[in-house]
């Protein structure tokens, strides 16, 4: 039984009969008839080959792209349209883009501070303390005064995470957080996401619901608890890791036949 059903809370995210489009082509369909439920406390890994549409799918899940058809609910409420009336729901969701997607004219410090300055009515000193704490916790203090163009990719990705955590989201969506990273940074991310899933002190110990994407599901074995596949205009819920290994889907079999399978 999942935490949502135990507590009587509605699912964090629900997609029912959703047809997911893309940001570049409004007529394209990257996945049709998507039915997916994310419960509070879940840790999902969504696998997909390059070009499968993982980034657009996460943007839809976050409420940044509307579904072409079907119903999208966040925290039990329909997310109809992208207007200001739905902003409180969307602010409960954090999005970490591949590469960080930082604003190039701002320093790392100001990028991380931006959500709190824009969406929270807090005294400047309180915001400064929160940013300082976040930068220290994520190892970003040495880069705080740098603009993104002078920061290595691995640290830009961390800055994207720090920025997303500033509003203390309940659901965190991460687009290929491990892509392009060496082993040291991969281990850092796996450790950090595990801590967030358990309940990190930065979030006052509240467990965070996580959805990550990536091409290689093997790296998430032992970390993610639920797995899905985005492939050939389909979104397939696979289940836990044992069910992933038992899947006969050809793309799953191809992914499992990679180097880590040995």
C-alpha cells in the first residue's frame, strides 16, 4: 500500500487518458493515452532513449505544458490551463532541468535566490540566510559569485537543484540529472536524492516525492522504487526493479543488455 492510500491523501500527480505533446511542435504527440499515478513518497525512474521526449514529458507533468487531451491532476486538483489561478499548485512542484537552465545574466547566488525573492514574501535577511544554507549544503559556495557561463556543467546542474529546492516543493521532477557527470558527481546525486526521498534537514525532514528521467535504468536500481518507460509514443508503467528485469519489452531488454548488465 502506498503512503497516499494509507493516509487518505490524494495522489501527488495523476494523468488520465493524457495525450502528451511537445514544446517545439504543437501537432506532435510524444505519448498517447497516458495513465499514471504518482503517490506521495514515490521515487520513480522514467527511462527512455535519446529523443524519446523525456524533457517535454516532465514539463507536462510539472504543469508547464498542457496535455493535448485527457485529465491532469496535481494534489487532487485538476490542472486546467496554465493561468495564475493554478500557480499555487505548480509551486508545490520543483523542476530541475538538464544542464540547470540558469539565467546567464545572474550569478549562481542570484539564480538560487530568485524563486524565494519572486514567490515568497520574506525579509531580505531571511532569504539571504536560506540561500547561504542551500549553497553550503550543495557545495556551491565557491561558485556563488560566478555567472553560469563560467561554471562547469556538473555544478550548473547542482545549482538547478538548489534553485528548485528553495521553495521546498513536495514533488521534485529531475530531467536526466546524471547525464554528462563523472563518477564523483553521480555518487553525490544518488546520495542526495536518497536523502531527499527519506527526508532531508533542508526540507525539515519531510520526505520528497521524486521523478527522475534517464537513458540508463541500471543506475537507479536500489534507489528508485518504481520504473516506467517512454518509448515509441507510449508511456509504460513497468513496476519495481524485479518487474523491470522480467519485462519482455524490446527497448527494456535492450537497455538491460547494456554494460551494467554484466
